[in-house]
């Protein structure tokens, strides 16, 4: 893959703008975008979940991407996945990029332009800005235009991925409104374009028809809040909780899965705030086999805060999880990893 320097000049011909003043052309299959493409091997690692209509998550999301005009469903309808951490949301977005590239016949995944949302994100991150750049060959300083991720995604296509969308301030999400609704365009106030005669105007960009906007959010993060109504209504929402069938395949130790359920119930009761995601439980299974149960539990406990650990310890000790996890790992107990025998999960204690 071709590495892209953070301040490298990317010359983009405005094929979708009324002002064509640039000389280069950046297309969805351009090798210069390889740094934004996920590894296709991720498709083999992903475990799909079943949707309520019987489709897999990939099948359903690809149907949304295609759209169905006969049902009044426009192509590329925006999607928002909402759920707790480590539920597979980001991984699914990358898998979809691979599937879309395959369906488009590109030979590579489509690029995923990731906006990592936070209170510090600005319009510059979205739409670009002038930046200083030093030519490494001549040592000459230049002021160059560094495109923002939303600007690049709109011109090129692919997936504009808004990660943890509810961490973005409203002043930023409102800037994305025209790109996310039926207009599929935005006015880039950061970039001036020369017009015939005297004067300049802000660049007007019409989104590439291959653009798909996908967001994720975790409603339980510190500092996160609800999306404003105007922005949220521009998305089709999908609840993305932890999936028991998926975790049964990924976490072959029933006792570890049941411990995860107990810790999640503690969080729902407000006893702890730290989440216990699927990846955490997968890591614990590996730790059990490599380092033993004591070390695996030590690593697990370490992620919780000092005021949370007494509650975590009470769950582990009162239900003898140390013994149960060891027995399950060594197939000396009905909790053998078959997924057929699960402990009572009604209470965390």
C-alpha cells in the first residue's frame, strides 16, 4: 500500500463542482488512497449476525447500499449503528467497504474516510484548510491545500465513516446536514474559488454518487450526548447490542461468556461504568490458554477502576468463576465451550 503523508498535497480535479481549477484527478480506485482501504482479510475474520428479517447483517446493509427505488428506498441511505463498545460496529464498516469494492468490480475495497469524532473536531477536519508544507527535495516552503475527510469522500466516493458521532459538537454536525440529506452537497466555506471577473466564492461540491455515509455511536461514553434531532433524522438507525450467537462462535469458553454477562449486568445496575466488550472476552479466553486463569482474571480486573473492583471481585468469587473457567477450558465441566450448556445468567451474583 502507498503511505500518505499527513500534509501531502492531494490535487483533486473538481469533477463534481462547478469550478474546475485543479489539475489532478483522484478516483475511488486510485492507489494513492490505499492507506484508507481496509485489509480484505478482515472479511474472513468477521462473524455475521442474523437480522430480524432473516438476512445476515452484511446482506441487509448491502441492500441498503444498493437501495430499492420501487420501495422508495434511495441508494446509499445513511446508516447509524448504535451500541456499546466492542460490538463489531467498526469491523462491519470495514467489511462492507470490501464487499462494496467487490460488487463495483474495483479489485480493492473502497476507501473508508474515518472521522474520529470528539469535542475538538472542527470544520477544518471535515472540509480542509491551507497548511504549510516543505518540499523535502528543495527545502522550499509552500502553502498547500490539505483536503478534509468529508471533502475527499464527497469528491471520490467510498464510505465517509463518522465514528462516535454523538461526540461531535452540534456546530459540526450541522455543517454536514446538506451532505447527509437529499441535497448530497456542501458549500466549502474554507476554500475560495475564483469566478469570472473579479472576486471569489466558496467552493460548492456535489457529492459523488458512490459516496455512502455511515456512523456509529456509543450512548454510554463519558462526554457523549444525544444527537440533535435534525442530524439523527438523516440516518437509518440500527441497534447493535452484543450478539449471543456471534459471541458463542468467537468465545468458546461458556464460563467466560457468562462472566461477561454478569459484568454487563453490573454496569446496567450502575455499580460499574467500565464496559465488557466482545473483544475483552476473546482476549480473556486467549489469556486463559496462554497464561492460566489467575493471570487472565488479573488482566481482566486491571481494566476496572479502583472503586469498581470490589463489585467485580464479588461476582468472580461468589459464583466461583475461577474454577468454572478452568474447568471449561480443560473440558472437565459441562461448560465445555460447546455453547449448549450455559450457567444461569439471570443475576450477576
